[in-house]
């Protein structure tokens, strides 16, 4: 409990006034013995015990009445975050608001989302506590910080609106900890509003070590976690992949893979109406969902032969999360799936070319090219979908070209050179080669199945990663996300932190002396093909991007292809799903697929992530109207009135 007018508590000694008055009254009269009344003393002694108890109760009632009045005018606060304002206002308050697509899960009665509920709670907290403290909002999308006039302005900022993005909490909290250290802030409160989604928090990320170390060094840092872990078992999400146009004997058709996920499996088949919107024309098809997901592989939709490019959308009926009920796509003549392999090793180059050049879809055109490391600067970057780099990391102008390549949306997979050096790229460098101690191979410790190059297949079947054998592995030093980990060894596959595009580091080679990536070729082939497909999505006239990975819609040259996209504000276009056009280039933006995951960080993992830090967990639910804190002065007024009534009753002569 805390008090908004805590200075009035200095008046608490006034509760001693009844005792003081009692003592003064005792000394007002001098006792004179009088024989005529001495016979009454004996009778009075018989009732003295009850009279003294009655008088003490009267004193207690008067003291309670004064205390109740003082506490009431001091405006006491109580609620879910007891003690949040204890010790006075902090020097700095930081608000970290998760704006990922999963935070748009709504209360089915009120229609209020998790994000909106969190904003209302935090804004109400500032209003109720009446704090005049420096307040900073960290945007979960860009990581930028915004100074707030008050916590109440949260509800007015565009930086707190809904998005179709994901949140990288390790990176976001690293920015927060660096900001606190750079500003030499004293007592600091960090308020984190999130659904604790595992793909966003990444509890296994090594960047949490740096966050903990920096925050632990600062005295007076407190974390308050306002968490929304409630799930809607009936919520469904739709996604579309591998969209391409192909000619048929009757004309042309769009071919795509459609997937529908349900938060919880169902034993009984469910009829799900899917609405297809192709260039504005709508049609509906019913599919049957049994279990947790349904996969429509190679689903085809007839189109006019003259329709060489266009746009479309697949929609689900409205449910508890509107952010995952639709998926936008564009189509045009398919680009060439072109891979460039940079390596000076003939055997490694051949194996990489085999994995990249074997088509996974025979209707698409694949090309691959071998380039030595000395000729890498001559690469035609604007025609490349995937770069496989097995050579020392580049520096200087070539490194800048690679960074521009990924920023454009290209994919690159790095494999270790035989002689690693100290160069680094994307914040990562190669360490030393390692071999297992006392074993024939490095066993696989685990891998990410929810997203990334090693995720489960579209029908939910996991890749046989556990069957991989690694005989030699090169250390990967730097920040990033581990997608697969070796037991007693370095990461097998790490995704670098890039603003756009994708860069991965694989710690072994496909050669038989290093691993069985080729003999157990399914994971290796799938990994390369997924990286190739992601890079190809940025080529040609039809491009598929995830929200926040492209700033293109903010340019004046892009116009909306449909009414929904046209309604978006220019500043939020790249953060939400939409369909755009610039010249002959069509662009579709969608949420990251990892936002469809319902896995949350366990209590054990959360305690490990924040071990050594002063944090408080508050569980809330979307649409909950209860305030985090509320004034309870009425209770003390009732105590005062009850005390005065008791005093009046006790004073009535018997």
C-alpha cells in the first residue's frame, strides 16, 4: 500500500491526543479525604475493573477515529502492484510495450486486445499515482525511444498502435539496459507489457547475459512484468506460401500452399470457410479441419491467361485475433532461383551446388554459379537470391556489398573456412575448429522447430535433425539466435541479427570428414531450399516481405492495391499487412509466421532469464477492466465512522 499524499502521515502522532487529554484531566483535581464518603469506596472498587476496560475502549475508539481520518486524507492506494510506488517516485520510468501480432488477441466480450488492455493499465497507473517522473517508451518494432509527457499520452501515440510485426526482446532489452547505463539513471522502473511468447523472448539467447549483467550493476532498477498468457483455444491462423503462376492447357492458374492452424487440437472435424480474393473477385471454399492444422499443398486457383501479375488474399472468419485471419500475396512471372557459391574448395563447392541447384519445384527455373573468393566483387547482386559463402569473411567494400545484399532481402548462408581469422560480419566471427572429446561426434542438443530454416514441415512433421552427425565444428562468436545447438559444442546453426534479409552461420561443412549433412541429406537440402526461397521472394516483380522488414511502402512511389491497404497511415504501412505497387513491382506484407506460435516462456525459464534482477510478475487478461491500483480512502472513512459510533455507544451512561 502507498499514499498519494504521504506527507500528511506526519500527523499520525495526533492519535495520541485522547491519551494526552486523559492524562491532563487526571491532574485537574486534587484528592481530599472525606470520611462521610469513604463508605462508597468499597462499592466503587467492585466496579472499577469494568469501568477501566470501558474507558480504555473509549480511548481506543477515539484513536482509531483520528487515525482513520489521517489515512483517508492521505489518499491510500492498493492493488495488484502493491508497493510499486513505495519509496517515492523513480528518477526514470521505462515502458516496454510488445506490439507484436500475437498481442492483438481480444477479449470475446469487450473486443479489447491484450495490447489495448496493457496500455489502459499502465496509463491508469500513472494517472492514479500522479507521478511527475521522466518517462520513456521503447518501441518494440524499431527499438527507438520516445520521451513522454506523461504515462497517459501512451493512448495517443502512433508508436503504441497495432502492428503485424514480431518482437525481439533480447535485442530490445539490450537497448534498454544500454540506455540506462549511458544516462547514469538512478532509481529506475522498467514496465514490460508482453504475452511472453517464446519466439519473442528467446530465453536461450546469449544476449540475455549482457542484459542481466548491465541491469544488475545499476542500483535501484526494478522490473514489473505485466503478462498476458491467456489463450483462446478456438483461435485460428492462416498462412500462404510458395505462390506462383503457371500456364495450363485451359489457360493459367495460381498454385500455392495454404495452411490453417488452430490453437488447440480438435477431435471432431470442423468446417472452415476460406475466402479467396483474387484481384478483387471473391470466392469461398469449405475445408475440413481435424486435429490442430490442415495443409492444402499445391492448391490451384484458375485465372485468366492474360493475368500475368496481380494480387490476392486468403481470409478466415472473424475470431479472437484479427491479426492472423488473413494472408496477402502477389504473383507475377516467377524469378530465376539463382544461387552463387563462393568457395575455393572444389569438393565443398560441388556439394553446395548440388543442394542449391536441385529443384524442389520443377515449374521454377533454377541456376547456380561457382565463384572464387577473389572474384566475389564481380557478383551481380541484383540477380542473386541466395549466396553460399565458404571462405574467410569479407571486409571493406565487399562486406558493405554483402550488407546491402541482405538489406535488399537476399539470403546468405556462411560456412566456416579451413583457416578462420579475426574478421567479423553482422556482429559474428569464426572461432577455432573443435572436435568432440572422448566421442566420435557432437550429438544434437536441440533445435528450433517453430520457425527458421530447421522448422517443422508444413504438415507439422519435424525434420530428422537428431540424425545428423557432426565430426568437426567451428566456433561461432557473436550475437544472434541459435537455431540448432550441439551437445558440448558450439551452435550448429545461428541466425545473425540483420535489419532486413537473412544471414545464417553454419558451423560445419557438408564434407564427409566434417558431418553427414550429405548422406543424411534431408535437413541440409531443406535448409538450403528454404534460404533460397526466402531470397527469391525479394526478386522479380512479385515480392513477399514480412512486416517491418521493408520500408518501401513509406515511399511516395508505392500505391495501395486494395482498400484495406489504402486505409493505413503512411507511417504504419510497413508495419502492417498490406498490398502495394510501384511501377511493375508488386509487394505483399504479412506478419512473421512465428507470431502464430502459442508457446510461452515457462516460469522456470523466465526465472533463469531474469535471475539476479529485482522483478515482479503481474498476470492479467485481455479486456480486464480492473485497475492495477485504486484508492481505498473510503475504507478508512468507514473505520473512522465506526470508531466514532462505538465511542458514542460506550459513553452512554449505564
